[in-house]
């Protein structure tokens, strides 16, 4: 059995994606990145669904993918999957923008969309950090073995 992977039942399989869940300033930096990308995705997904500027099925689908993936990013829940969905929704918005379709799903401008996609992809590779639900649910555990006060064998 490989180190960091739980029993064959696979209860803690997310651990093998990331070697550590950094705390301190690196963990705070990951929280800041996750929060920024997540809040932007949720806010613009809701704004798109609230307006009828672009009511096509593709644009509404992108918004419906962005809202839960952005929420999961803010919480740090299932970060690899949430980052993948976030990057795909940003890629879809970039494709709509490249073909000249005006959308309020994400901020206009290919530079903004590119940065959001790159940050989501980097977060997918770096992991959620210690300040996340992933670290709480799937992070490393410390096992404390109490010292025995009695000798193991009678004398």
C-alpha cells in the first residue's frame, strides 16, 4: 500500500493528489486565490442568470457550472474537481468571447479570462491549502500512541 493512501475502501483518496496541505502564509495565499476565483465565478454566474442579455443554452450552462464550482472553491471542497470545472467554464467563456458573443458571464476581456483560467489551473495543481474543507476531510492525520505505564510482560 502506498504512503498517504488509506485503506482499500478508499476513504481518503484525495490525499494522494497533494503531498501536503500548507498552513501559515502559503495556506493563506492559497485561501486568497481560491476565494478570489470562487467569488468571481459565483458573482458573475448569478449575474448572468439574473439578466437576460445572453439567454442561450451554452451561456446559461456555463453559468450553472460556474456557480457550484466557485462555491466549492471558496470552501475548498473537492478542489481538483472544482478547479477543473472552473477552468472549463472560463475556457467556454473565452471561446464565446473569441467568437464575438457578448456575455456578462465573466468580466469582458481576454486577459481577465486568461488570468482566471490560469489561476484555476494553478490551484488545481497546488491544492487547497490547510484552510479548506479538503484539508479537514482528507488531510494527514496524526496518530498518538499513549505510553504504557505497565511493563508488557510480567516480571
